[in-house]
């Protein structure tokens, strides 16, 4: 017998279907949401950006698709290096059930994320931002700083650079929280190791013309010109310094540089530059194996910042599984109690100021003739133990430490 479907029976069937869908949703476990926030199209996009999203998803792939019976979701957002955009995204995510914001991708936004994580009782994992203030004066109980910071970058670089004797330095610095922290930490290191600072000039984020800044650096008579910047700013400034012939008269140094920067510059322009890396894709069998998986998706090798996103997300998931809950404070306690052991670092640990510390690597860019295969750009000069590279919590200026 064929049933006649009337408007009334169709509506009744639709209501019944909707009720069943609601019941199914109510019975489905709520997903664990991890949001990756960074600059996906601008000057920092190559060193973090879409690659950090790939890294976070690889962490979930290695951990497994669920945590404590709940599926894991990776959300993404582009803050465009605008703090107001970044803060709005974080508020929206934290208020709608996102447990963790990872990468962050800009020091100013990380410094805003730290108190927001406390306000909403969520977790902020700052990976690619490097300002030492993130685990210093701007620290919070719910915010972690994962990769290297400006203190470690400056200490490792200038300790080796100034061994031959005092050298005068001049800074060309990007004018926001990251650049200011890098300059301050570098000046501290320069003075500690017997150097002097003869001047500094500031430039806006994403500037395209460094002519006047380079002229000031040349006129200063400094032996060393220091670019306190990162990403696209460093690439542009180093290129223009070469065009101006600055390297023929003065030594050019970059406390912070990434594999993506070297790739953009090319070995001919970047050869000889020394800087600190948290991690390098060609250091160990484990790093090479992970980088191969990353390359399969991005068609380029990962930076140390992208690798740190993998480490931070994986450590969070491991800690929550060990704790048996996603309750924020319980997971934070587990994260701090556990050793960080993965392809990023075998022996990392989280200090009282929530800075994850580990051995870092002083690297030098190879000459073109020394590169044997694609992305063979860096050679290790020295490994600096964690206790020498990073500040102690007591010296960090973190108010949270003082309350412990």
C-alpha cells in the first residue's frame, strides 16, 4: 500500500527527523578544539603561517584522532598582524569552547593572549613569537612560551661574536614589542660580553625602504649592524644592506632568522650569517623523518617555529591524556610535570614562568658550494645547553613566579 504524503505528514516527519538529529548531537561527544592563530598571508607567513597549521595537524595525526573519547578538531585563524583582529578571534574562540590557542604568531598578540587565557581559563601556546616578555613581565599562569626567545637568541649569538674583543654595534629595529624586546636583550648580551652600542633607529613593521636606516648605520661608524627584526623585514633589510654594500665595511648580523628567510634570500646573499635555531630539519634522523612528512604537504622544509607548534600541541594532548581530563588547571599541572620529549627536543622542560627550555643551536648559513642538496642551508656551530641559553625564572621578571 502506497502511503500518501501530505503537507501535515511531511512537517511531522521533518520535526521527527530534527528531533532525532538533536538527540544524536546531544549524544555525540563534544570535540576538543585546538585553534592555530597566526599571520597566514603577510610578512610572517612563511616562517609560521599555513605551515604551522600542517604541523598542528601532524601532531594530531601522531597522537590519534581522539582524546579521552572526544574527537580532536584543529581550527585556524589569520590575525593579519593586527592585535585587535587577533584579540577578537581569541575572545570568540575561548568563549565558544576552544581549549587551546596555538602558535599565535605575533609577540604583541601573544602578550594579549596570556591574560585572555586566564580570563577564560583556557591555554595559550605561544610558539613563533619570540619576545622574552611573553614568559617575563607579560607572563601568565595559563600561557606557555615554547620555542627560543629573544634572550636566548641574543645571548648565544653575541657570546660568540664578541669573543675576539669589544665591538661597537648599531641597531635597526622593528618598532613593536618583539623588536624592542630583541634589542633590549641584545644590548644586555653585548654589554655582558664586552661590546658597546653606539646607536639605534626604529622602523615600522613591514617597511619596504631601509635606505635611510642603512645610511644612519653606516654613518655611525659601528663595526656591527644588527637587524632586530624577523621574517619579511629581515629579508628586505638584508637584501638592501647587500645592495648598499654595507657588508663590505661593517659586519651584518641577524639575531633572529629562519630557514624560510634563508630560502628567500638565497645562499649567495645569506652565506656566513649566524643565528640561533630551536631546531633544524637536517639535524637528526627523527627531524629528517618528520620534515619529510611536512614537505609532502607543503613542498618546502619546515622552520623551527613550525616544528615547535607540533611539539607544543602534541605535549598538550599527551598531558591531557595522562591527566585523564581536559580540565585546564589539571592539564597545565600535567604539562609542567612532564618532560617534553619528541622530534623537536628530547629533553625539554617547562620552568616556573611557563617557558619551555631546551638546548638550542647556533647555526651558520653555508656557502653555495657547500650545499649538497635542496634545503641544505645551515651548518651547526655549537649547541648551547638550556641552562646557559635561557634565563632562570627568578631573573625573568615574571610576576606569576613571584606569587608561587
